[in-house]
């Protein structure tokens, strides 16, 4: 899934993800019910600071304000998402994933946004297994992002 505005690096990442999935599916034996894949997170940084800087005009006060707002709103939406997943409420899962993916993408938090778009699609397709996997991956990305946002909010974040 690619969000608008489409940027060439984002398009390349989506193509790479699709090709990796296609290769994995082709290599898996038919009917293989082996162990479930481990939950993974992206090897990309959780935040695209170039995009975040664009929307905050590189103003530290705007950045702090946006991070605070994002953390508050995303915590509420993520809590609703957890409840929806616990109850198997596909429409609510789709709505929460869509909302959180949109705000994440806007703020340059693409690894989370990508996982949430996958979760949204699984919920739309009523794919319970896809929802379970998508939620596990999305949760891992959310937790990774939250660590970085907490550092930003505290003023202790340092570029690695």
C-alpha cells in the first residue's frame, strides 16, 4: 500500500515488499503449515525526520506540539484497535487501522503506516489470520515508534 503523495522511495519500498512476499510464497511448499513467522519490524527508522521537519517547518515548538498531539491521539486509537482485535470486530479494526495509518503517514512514520495499511486490508477482506499477523506486526512497530516519540518529547532523542 502506498500513501499519497506518492514518492519514488516509497514506491520502491512497496515493490520490494511485494517481491519478497511473492518469492517467499513461491518457495513455500504447498499446504505447508509450519511455524508462524516471527514478528518483525522494519529495518527503516521509525520516523522520517525530513517529512516531519517539512510539516513542522523545522520549528522545535511545532515539533513538540505535534509529537504530543500524535502520542495522545494514537494512544486512544490504538487502545480502540486493541479492543476491536480482541473482539474480532473487523469494521472497527479497519477504521482504527485506517485512521492511525493516515496520521502516521502524514507525520513520516512510514513503517507503522505500512503495517497498519496491511492490517486495514486484512480486516476489509475479513481475513482473521491476516488480522492477527498484521496486528502483531503493527503493535511491534507502534511500540518501536513510541520509544522514539517518548525520547523526542523528553528532549533526549539523538540521531543514531
